């Protein structure tokens, strides 16, 4: 959920809770005020009734209180505490029963005590409370609607500098140095842009320095390695060398080739880490894998390994150069680490590529197999092949995993 949505949700929920709580308090207060006003009117009616029956020669039951009901009941009680209470009101005009409010007190007429009860209709008061409640709810709904519209549309303009900054960060290319964020009216966003500009400048500088160092180091390493390789080629051709001397030279030659390959792989990993290889094109993966298996058949036959393939049609948007390296490493790894006379199985579907090979029962832990320079004790490789496979898969956005079960090592690339 986006920040604006979080803010809108939080502000609306908070406002709704506050408004509902306020509406409840407001409703209780209105009811209380209306009830007190009704009690005040009943008290006034009570005083008028007492005054009338005290000065009248007619029986108290003949007291006319307009539409208010006044009931006088003889009583032996000498004192009654005045009380107000809710009751029902019988409307004599339209013969309906309505909610009412009553007051009860003691009145003395001609030395006789009467309990007087005066009842008034509270329908008008309740109608007023209902009208006020409806208006209040309408105001709450209107306020929430205005708050939602404000947060969704008006505040979006306030966040526009943030989205502009985010868009430029997403399109930032460390080679082009195309990140140029401008100041705006919001101090926090201006400060953020200044910090990002400074950070991008330092990153670009560090990257250029590292790139220059890597290129220089690679160039300086390749030159002496090429000279040593040439000298060794010449020396190996010397017929006066003994078998022991030839073996030692061959060991040196193998180490030099390994150093050359290690240097090239490390440079390729640097390029992958910085996403400097991006020439993608649609590739027929089925044809590419079939061709690659054909190339490795001779190497597999030399170890007595049989390659089984089951390939379906699949087109992948990728760099042909990187895909070639990924397949080379997966297949060569499956053959080199296979048992003599073993098997390699290659499955391709629209959802995944699976490369499985037979091998020893002491595999590298799955969480370590893709780490750089982490390899088995029997491996003569650089320890970078599977790390390179992992980085290339990440470059294409493809999850890759490793598992071992019943003597089979399996690498799975999900599409």
C-alpha cells in the first residue's frame, strides 16, 4: 500500500472515531438539554396547577391543563418527594400513544392531600433531537468525503516532488550520471534531494575509480600472463626436457590458464554486479540448449557420461552472450562433477529449466553452493562458475535453486 493510501486510511479512521465519539456525546448532551427543558416546562405547569386548585372552588379533577394531562389522586401521605420520570402520553386529539415526560408532587386542597401527576408529550423534543442527529450525521459524512477527496487528490500534488525524485532514482544510470534533482517548495523534499545528489555523486566517483582500477589491473595482469603462456608454449616444445620437467611445466601452464580464466570471470562478475551488460534479444532457448548439448557431447563421452534431454519450445528475452555463459557453466559443472559412466538430464518446459547430474553423496550445502570461491575439495575449478550462474540468472530476473536427492544434484531455473 502506498504512503498516500496509508495516510488517507489512517486520517479517515481517526477522524471517523473522533466524529462518532463526538456525535455520541453530542446526542447525549442534546437529549439531556431537551429533557431538562421539558422538566422546566413541567415544573411551570405544576406551579400553575397548584395555584389554580388552591384558589378554585371546583374539585381538582376539573383542572384543565390544555393538552397536558393532570391527574389528582387523593392520598394519605403528608409529603411526597417531587420526581420526574418517563412515561407514555395519550394524545386525545388523534388518539395515539406517544412518549411522554411526567412530574409527580403533593398538593393540598381544602385540608386534603392530593398526589398530582402532570404528563407532557415529548414527541416534539424527540423530533428535534432526530433532526439534529440527522444533520450531525450528514455533516460527518460530508466531512469524511471532503477529507477523502482532499487526501486523494489535493495532497497528491504535495507529494509530486517525491514521486519526481523517485522516478529519477529509478532511471539513474551510474555511467551517464543523469541524476539531477532540483529544489522545491517543500523543505523536507529539498533536503532529501540534496542528500541524494551528494550520495549519487560519491557513488559515481567511487564507481569510476573502481572501474578504472579493475580495467587497469586486468590489463596489467593479462600482459604478463600472456607473456608467461607464450614462453611456456615455447618451452614445452623443447625436446631436451625430461618427463619430470615437462610435467612441472605443464602444472605451471595449467595454473596460468586458471589465473587467466579467474581474471576474466572476476571482471565479468563486476560487469554483472553493475548491470553493464544489457543487450537483450528474443532467444529460442530450446535450439540454444540443443546446440550447447551437442558441443558438450564429446566432453561427456570422454568421461562416459550420457546426456538425456527433453526440451519444449521456450523463448527468453536475454543477452545471448550471458545465456551462453550460463548454459556453459551449468552443463560443464554437471559433466565435470559427475560420476564416471553417469548421467545428465536436461529438462526444458515453459516454466523452468532443470539440469540434473549424478554425483557424490557429500554435496555442498544448498546455501553455500552459489557463494564465490566456495567449492568442493575435489574440484579443480576457480570456485566462481556457479556464482557466475547465480549473477546471470539475477540479471535476467530468474530465480535459481539447488537441491540434492538420492545421488542426483539438481539446478532449477524458474521462468
